C-alpha cells in the first residue's frame, strides 16, 4: 500500500511539474523561474528528483542557453523603446491586413511583363491569386480571410480573364519544361515525380480548379465557348487530377447537350481531346456520359429538332472512333439493353411494354447504333454488331402491324437499307414494304379529304383523322416506292437479280390492279418498268457467263457497270432521291443552326484549331469586357437567349407525344370512337361524306344567323 501511494504521489508530482513547465515555456520570462523550481524540488524531495532522472531526463535537461534566449528582463531602456516601437508597428500591420488590395490594370501589366522578361514565379503566383479572386468574385460562401485582392471593375476582370486564359498554358508548360503543345497521359505521369512538378503543380491545380468554378457561374454562351476553347490546350494536365477530370467531363457533357450556338461543337472538341490525350482514364466515362446525354435530348423529334439530333448522333459516332475496341464493349451493352426491351414487349404484349419500344427514345437509339455500324462497318469489331441490330430493327417493324405506325415502319426500313448497303449483306426488306401496300388504308378512296401534307420523317404515328386523308396515302405510297427501289438497286448488279425481283414484281402488279387511284397506279407502273428493264439488263449479261453461282467469280459479276452506276434501277433511284429531297425541304418549316453556320458536323469539325482561334480571338477580346461579373450580374441572361428559350418552350408545347395508345389491327380503325380525343366537333364534319358535309355547314350557318 505504501509503495502504491508513493508511486501515485510521484506521478501527480510529475504531472504538476509538466503542467508548470508547459505554462512557463509559453510565457516570456518563464525559463529562469523553471530552473529555480527544479533546484527547490531537489532539496525538498530528493527521492522524487531521482525518480525524474530515471524516467524523464528531458524534463531536467535545461541549459543556460535557454535563459539567455529570453533577454526581455535584461534589456536596456533604449532597447525597450525600440521593441515597443516595433510592436506598435506590427499591431498597425495586423490592423491593416484585413483591408483588401484593389487590383488595377497596371498591376496586371506589371505581372505579365515580369513573367515574360524574367520568368518570375512570384508574379505568376500573384496573377493566379488575382485569377482566383476574379473567378470567385461575389460568391456567397467566399472566405473573406483568404482573399487579399479585390476586383473592382469589369475592365480589370476582363484583363485578368483574358490574360490568364490566353497565356497561362504557355507559362505552365514553360515552368514544367513541357512541349509547347500536345502530349499524352504518360507525359504527365512521368512529370509528377520530378522537382518542377513539386514546385509548380499547385499552380496547375489552381488554374484548372478556378476555371471550372467560373464555368459553372457563366450563363453567356460566348463566354463559355471562349473559355472552353482556351482550356482545351491545358486539358492534358487533368490527367494529374482525377477528381477535377470527372467534374470537367460532367460540365462539358452538360454544355454539349443543352448549349446553343457554337457551344455544342466546342464542348465536343474539348471532350474528344480529353479522350485522345488521357485515354483509358476518361474514355469509359465519356462514352457512357455522351450516350446518356444523347438519350436525354432525343425524347421527342419534330421538323425543327431533327437536325440537332442528327448533329448529336454524329458527335457520338465520332467519339466512338477514338477507341473502337472500348466502343464495341459499350455498344454491345447498349444494343443488348434495346433487345431486352423488345423481348419484354414480345413476351408480355401489354400496352406499357409496347410504349417502351414505340417511342422516340428507343427509335433514336436504334438510329444511333445503325449510324455507328455503318460508319465503322469495315472494322471487325463493329461488323459483328450488324446482325443483332438487324434482328432488333426487324422485330420493331413487325411489332404492331397497323397503318397508324407506317412512319415508324418506314424508319426501320431505312435503317435496314443503310446496314445492307454498308455491310454489303442481303437484308430482306421487300416483304415489309409490300405488306404495307396490301393494307386497306392505301387501297380505298380517302374519306378524310385532302388533308395537310404529312412529314413521315418527323413522326412515329399518325392520328386517326390523318389516316383517312389523301395526303397520307400519297406520302406512304411514294415512300414505299422510294425504299423498295433503294433496296432493289443495291442488288441490281447481282447475278441473282432476276430471281430476287420476281416476287416483288408479282405483288406490285397485283397492287396496280386492285388500287383505284390513278396516280398510284401510274407510280407503280413506272417502278415495274424499271425493275423489268434491270432484269433484262442483268439477264443479257449472265447468258454469256460460264461460272456457277457458288464460284467466287459471281461476286465480281458486272463490277465495271456497278462502279459507273449504269443499271436502269440505279439511274431511277437518283431521280427518286431528288424528288424525296425536294419534298422534305418543302415540308421543313424551319431549321436548327448548330455551331456558327449550320448543324452539319463535318463543316464544323474540319476547321483546324489555329483557324478557329484566329476567327474567335477577336470575339474573345470583348467576351469578358461587358458589365458581367460572376456573382453580381451573372444571373441576368442575354435577352436574345431569353427570347430563344421562349420560342423553344412554345415549340416544345406543340410537340405531339408519340406513344402507343391504341393497339388495334388496321381493320378495327375504320372510324374513330366517340370517346376518343380525335372525335371532336370539328373532326365529325371532316369524316362525313361530301353531301352531308355541305348540309352540316348550311345548318351551322343558319344557327349562327339566328
């Protein structure tokens, strides 16, 4: 017990000594007092002093040098006055420290001059601090204690932004001893272990991080486009910062899918440059993200939005070409998802499952992968996707065989013709087209009047009143003729064309006999004459051949004629394409401009970066010179943008929701039901015979006069 009490007493004494020593070490004159206390402890309690010697020697190792360091008590009066003056000066500096230093254009010019002439790193740091202040100016959550500089005018803001965005990439590359442009991910990986990166790597992160912050604050498309165009040259540095890289990909995908003007083109070029330079670090995320953004943008299609969706699809296809083996893995997964949706519809046969297939999102995804397979059909990877994609498209075309879904079926047939032409493989398309001609909606006189012109390329389903109009019948018959001629012209140089065209000829002659519309009969007779002429053309050549159908020489049959496109069907298809183009142009009420001139992807992508910069630098000089400052006027949007958004909202309201409503056979669609929305007061008059229409109009006039 005595030993335990003594040990406890010793420990308490040691703790007290430690506490006193800490307190004294924190005060100005505690060194001398601490040594005196240790001497008294040795006299009062020698046993405890010996205990400290054994267990804590550092506490007792106290030299006279520590006392000499603390000379505050031995100073002379003059030295004391000097020290008091210095303390007052320090106090004044601390009081002045919170006040921010206002940035002027002369300061920015001085920093730039120092960087250019001397390569001053301190000037680079000052410029980056000013850039951070400009990017975070007006933020609600800004840390005032960390901000030492202040941007007071839009002129200074413009000067800082333009200087940093134009010059910082070259400054950083020069500091890190990198080439003036280009580079791969391996360059940055090797650089991260060197001394220059340890010294200047934080400047790279500051530049990219603050630029990302200001991108999220901007609303003007010209500002965003110019900023992204300049940041593209520094995209290589994102390989060192994976978290920043993911944020940049997310922001760029948002601008690509929702931006206007030249912003989608600039955003895509930035993303493509990331995939080329960084490679596997961002390709998977970019492929998944751009496909998701494409799907979100193609829920609905009309004549106005059609070009923009084609542009987005061309961007996706172009990006897939950066890494085809990786693109094949993603394409296989996404096409398999479409196949599972179709399989569910075929198995369950419910209205909800049909609606998932017969919607714009599903059809645009099919068209996207059709374009990808056709573009990269020469590659062994994508060639394997042609067969499953063809099976899915054929299943979608036959899912609901009614006349109301003729536009959707024609879209599927166009996709099948494209796959057949690019892969040089036979796809049975003629039966899908000939079945359409035998439906009664195209064989009886129209009871709905002439009707408005129907653009079959911008709809998936027609309404019941439109189904009975003359305009719909004409559009369907002309489209069937064009697609059937397109299909047969692909094999118009085949040695088996005579056998291939036999059944289509029989069924076309049958349609000519059954139809009562003279213009349809005239159109079909012309197509029949061209098919017969092509059969005579092929038959005349193959009489003199000596090879068997299974010989390899059969593939080179009429090779010279095919190169010159001299068959009757090939010449006829050219005239049909011109007619279809004229008809589509007349139906197109307006167009969407993507980029500065048009939505044609090739025109925008073909320009080099140097030409692009020369064209845009003048604009960029005035981009940031407006009164816009992040946090102040950033919420005020461009009036032209607000007008554009209003117009877009009005157009979106006019878009019809093309979903499966009535899954009934064409024989049950003779008359609209009284409870359907299409059977309104105005539509009832249109469905009456001509005599009853006139009587009904006279009755309404009499009622109005009364």
